[in-house]
C-alpha cells in the first residue's frame, strides 16, 4: 500500500468529483472550443497580410509556419471584428473550463513511476507541451488584452509560436483521447452508470456538490466571464456590461470623437506644431511622381464617406463610425497607379510598434478605403489621428494607421 500522504498515491486524492465522466465532458467542450480558437487565431494572422513582411509581420524564422493562403478580403466590413470578437471572447469564456479540466486530471501529474515505457514517457512529455502550451497561450492572451505586457519580446511572436506548439500537442491528445471521452459520456447517458477509471478516488470524501452541480459552477463562471466581456465587441446595451476588460463601454467621451481610443496622440509623441495646417504635408510617393499635399488641398479632392468599425486584435471594437476623406485608390492614381498597388503607410510617430503598416492592393482598391480627414461630421480628433488616418473595411485595427505622414504606393517593402 503506497503512503496515502503523498500525492503520488491515488488515495491522496479525495474528491468524489474526479472521474472519467467529469473529465470527458470538460475535454469535449475544450475540443470544440480550442479548435475554434486555433482557426480564428490563424485567420487573425492572415488578416495582417503577413507576407508583406517585414513591415506587418516581424516574426523571425517562421519558415513554413508563416504560410498564408489568400489576400484578406474587405467584405464584409465586420469580418475582422467578428473573427477577433470570437477569438478573444471565447478564449476568456473557456478559462474556467480549462482550469476545471486541469484540476480534474491533477493526480496524473504526480503519478509514479514517471514513465512505465517509452510510449508512456512520450505521452507524458506531450502532456507537458499540452499543459504548458495551453497555459502559456491563455496567459499571454489575457495579458495582451489587459494591455499589460510582462514578457520579454513581442506578444505577437510569442503567441504565434506558442499556438503551434500547443496545437500540435492538443491534436495528438485529441486523437488519443476523444474516442474514450465520447464512450464515457455516452455510457452514462445510456446506462445511467458512472464508468470507473483511473481518475476515480479509491477512498473518496463524502460529496459536497454533485458532478452536475460542479459542472454548473464551471459553466456559470464561464457565463459570467462571457457576459462581462462580450460587450467589447458588440453594439447596444451589452457594451455597458463589459466591465472586465479595457475598452469596454461606449468610449472616452461624448461627441463625434467619442469612441474608443487605443494610443493617444500624447502617448505617441505627436505634437500640435507638426500637425498644424502650416506644418503638415502628406507625402505621396508613386511610380511616376511624388506629391506633397496640405490638409486644405486634400479637402479639395473628391470626398467619400464610409461607415466602418475599428476592430483591434485585442478583441474590442468600436461600433460603425462615419469616416470621410479621400479614397486611397484616388491617391494611388494621383501618383501614376491607375491599377491600385500595395501601399506602405508611415505615421508621423517616431517610436512604437504601430507607426507603419502595409496594405494589399485589394484593400487600396476598395472604394470604402479612405485616408480619413473627418469622423462623424467633424474633424478627426488628435487622438483619432488628426490630421489624417487610414480606415480600411474588414482590416485589423492595427492597419488603420493614425497621424499619417507618408504613403508609398507600389513598393511596400
Ligand atoms: N500611428 C499609429 N497608428 C495606429 C496605432 C498606433 O499606435 N500608432 N494603433 C493602431 C491600433 S493597434 C488600433 S486598434 C487603432 C485604434 O484606433 P483608435 O485609437 O482611433 O480607436 O489604431 C491603429 N493605428
Ligand atoms: Mo489594435
């Protein structure tokens, strides 16, 4: 009889909740949920137009993992908003399920001997990658949306590589375990019998809550997180309920510029004397020529309006705002590109990760893609990018460069 005071002994673990049914139900929820997280994560990566690197995607040594199959479309305008809303809201909602699942299999972490065979050793190593990778992805994701970054290096790179490690281990685990999980769940439904198995405690404490009750608790926690997060990416009264994460609510203030601000002009080091009518000139570089335009001159070009949201990789989004300005494809034509090419957009901002971005030809060509000068009937506010900012339908917020200083058509590298 092993010493039951040691966690390596099955008798050390007393909860009557542990068993194949509890673990299987949680596992099946994660099977679906994490697959959706992985797919929306890959789509989010594609939305950056990563092969316009190194401007948009600076992931070093990504090799084949940086594969990318299509130009991110501009229709429907809420595409990135939906994708990222699902990715982040679902990720947060799954936290209680993930924790409960890890708790339910905790005894296995301490099981001795460490490996009974080579196959068993490999399985345990894959579990380390699975649990470590999963915790890493959830922790970096939550830190990123809380605008709080503790890790060295770029969130983007870490979350990207972490996702591949995690998902490879997840896939192996799912292939090995899903059949047994389905069997366990089916058996209790058909026979009403709880299957026994290695997770069941040999000397359980009396229950204080039923297995169903415990699942309800996990589900309730998920529901609470969902309700206090989802409002960051939807319109209507749910916005007010998004108390948990930054950029909930309707925005910083009332008025035409009263919607979410990511980085303020002060934070980005943008000074009034460089954005004034006298000082600021937009430099547009193209195949045949380079032009310099004041804001007054831009306003004499045909102006177009588009109702578009800003949707950040962090999962929050604004409702549709009315943007007004010059079409990007008209600016391309002005410098000799009648067929819109890719464009490199550079901000006046001197430091920081988001001061330049490249857009694909299909994004430049869309008639709703603007160099915006106005929003909601008023001049852009300094925090929303005065004197001019990019707005492109369906694109991640990070491609909507603020305080634009220069557009280079044709060679975004
Ligand atoms: N120059 C510059 N443009 C920028 C950024 C920035 O930090 N600097 N942030 C980007 C990001 S990540 C987002 S989500 C949007 C947010 O736009 P908003 O602050 O008007 O809501 O601006 C984008 N444009
Ligand atoms: Mo963003």
